[in-house]
């Protein structure tokens, strides 16, 4: 019987359990979250076995990837044994019971160091869990470690980190994307079954695209962000990074919900996203927002995305070119400086150079400009659903270009020469505040992953997931695994030293 890594989707629980029972022990880490959950429910695997499988891979691959800042080995095993005792007593907490999950290290965990990948917080140990951590704990999830990221989530490469850059598992000399680079690299390399990321300008979707995994940014306010170190509160989102669309829906069921003490949280009726994901898509109308999202695409990306649109066109009602409202003159960098002001004034030298420069710009923000930006943002979010009057969802490239080498990323981020702004596709959807998912849709001629983004109006997560699942079922891109091996050499990075000047 071949290994069942990332392939057996849409199975009944009984059928899945029967197939999973034949999986070889060494393949445990390669199961999807949905598959691992079915095995725990069936009693054919224990949480401790899943944790041990992940820790074994972390021992081999984390030194190559630098995906984790903190690995919670002993604690994870202790909690796994507790979940296994509950399972034997017939007290399963839900689909996430006993599943090893990684947390981006800007998400507070009580009693566990949370650094935001910065020397500023290298000894910071929160007293309380973030709201999303509380929800995952209650659901029985096991925290395997705190994932590396771009310092304070302030960039899109995860090359700028006090703990060193995150490497892309598909090419170790390349950036993993950011800011949730460690979370995506860990999921892609089977170091955990799912992870949490945060997204302010694309920080879930970019690394998911670059690492060939699934990354979902929910509607703004659907998933609470209290207890998460902010980048820009008005734009910050939290969501799952997983190996399959089903896994993302499963995690969202636990993460979504109103949080009274979270000023960004919105009240929305409870939904079952796993059930919503299975809705038919034959009546859906797809919009293709070519301008500006298809401008200056890498040739391989352009072809892969057009092929993906063709796959979805056969399954949906119609496809037409559309436009989305532009995002202009909304400057919220003062929001970032508001959080950092105390730390920056006390110890500016503890920030890495690119972050320090960005905060200097934020310090110059003017209150009237910020207030006018908030007004524009509020109006944009109140009217964004109107743009979807004649179509149900949009499809576009997640990123226009493949990731830079880590050397090139570091040099760009530490160089003080003026640079042209980079045109990318993810940021506008944080301003819109609407759900957007990135899924694997191909590879370049160099073997680098390509991501497809699907987005819909506010609270259309079920529809977005359904389209993503339909594409996933029609293709096999999501089943491919990185070429990294235990003996894969790690390239040396001379540019790393420049980050600490």
C-alpha cells in the first residue's frame, strides 16, 4: 500500500480510517491534518506518535530551514500524552484533538517565549495566551513550536530576523516569503500539520505561495487578533497555513468567532466551513482582475495562472475580466509606530536595520493624515462588496514574481539607496478586508512554486474554500513535496552579517 501523503481527499471517515491504518509509520509526518485527525479519531495512531514524527523531522530539517525559533519538544509530548488519555476515555475535543500545530512567534503563548523574531523581545515571556491560542488549546491542539518570521512581521521575505533568515524548502538559497515564512516552511516540510500565520500585506499568502502550501486570510475581524503583536491593527489578520484546503477549513472552524475584548473583532453567525467548502461551484461567476494584478508577471507564473483559470472555467458558470477599486493614499504607518514608540525610544539599536528605518518613517506620521486614511479605509470596506455585484469571486496570481535569493533579499533590505516600489498582489486585499486564499498551482522551470489567489466579498469564506477545493481536486500540485533531503547542503550566506550592523 503506498503512502497516503496529501492525496486522499473527500473520503468518508470510515473509509479514510481504513486506508490510514495501512500507512507506514515513517509516513506519519506527511499526512495532512485531515488525515491525521481521522487516524486519531479511529484510534489507529496516537497524538504522541504524531508529535514524535514531527520532532524527528524537526531535528533533521530545522537546522537547514531555520523555520522554528523555539521547539516545544518535551511540553508537546507531555500534552500529547494527555490528549491520548482523553481519547482512550472517549473524550475527544474535536477534529484538532492531539494534532501538532506551529504558531508564528508574534502570537502570545503563556509561559513560552514570544519574540517576534527581534532582539527587542528576546527574553519576553507573556503571561496570557492570545485568543487564537486559547481556542486551539481548548480544541485539543498540540503546540510543537514557535515559528520564525520577518522581524515584527515588518516585511515579505523572512530574511530579516534576529534569529537568522528562514530558508525556502524548495531551494535553500531562496527566501521563504514573509512575514510568516517559518510557518509556511514548517508546513511544507512536514514539521507540523498546520500553522498559524498573520497577514497585514500578504504575510500568510506570500510564504504559502513561495512554499507551495495553502494559506487563508479570513475576513477582517472574523478571527481575533488580541494577544498578537501588532504590525498595523487596522490591517492585521490571523489565519491558517496548511497542506490542503480541507485542513484550512478545519482550522478556521476553531479560529473564527467573536471576541468581546478584541477591538477588531466582528460579530458573525457561526458557520461550518468544512460543510460550506463542499458547496457546488457550477453556478459561480469568476472575475479576473487583470489590471493591475497581471502586469509584469514572470512568464512561468503567467502561464500557470492562465492554465489554472482554464481549470476553474470548466467548473463554473462564467469567467470575465473585471476591475477592483484601487487602494491609494491610505497611510497607516503611524499605527505601527504607536505600538513600538516606547521600545524604539528606549532601545532603537536592538531593532534590525530595515525595521529601524521603517519605524523612523512611522515616527514622522502626522495625525490628520492618519485620520483621513482611516476614513478612506472604512469607506472602502463598507463598499467593497458592491464590486462583486456581477461576479462571485476573483482569481489572480498570488505573487507576480518568484522569491529572491536570501542574499539578494538581505542586500535589498539593508541597502539605503532609494528603490522603486514593488508591485505585488496581496496587499490590496488586506485593505479590502475580504477573504483570500493562496493555493499551489504550478512550478517554474527552476522548480519554484507558484500560487493562485482566490478572493470573495466579506464573509464568503465558504465560497472561496469551495473554489479552492474544486481546483485542488482537479490538479495534483498540492501533493508535490519539496526536494530537500537529510543530506541537502545548506548554502552559506555572507550577507547575513550585514543585517547586524
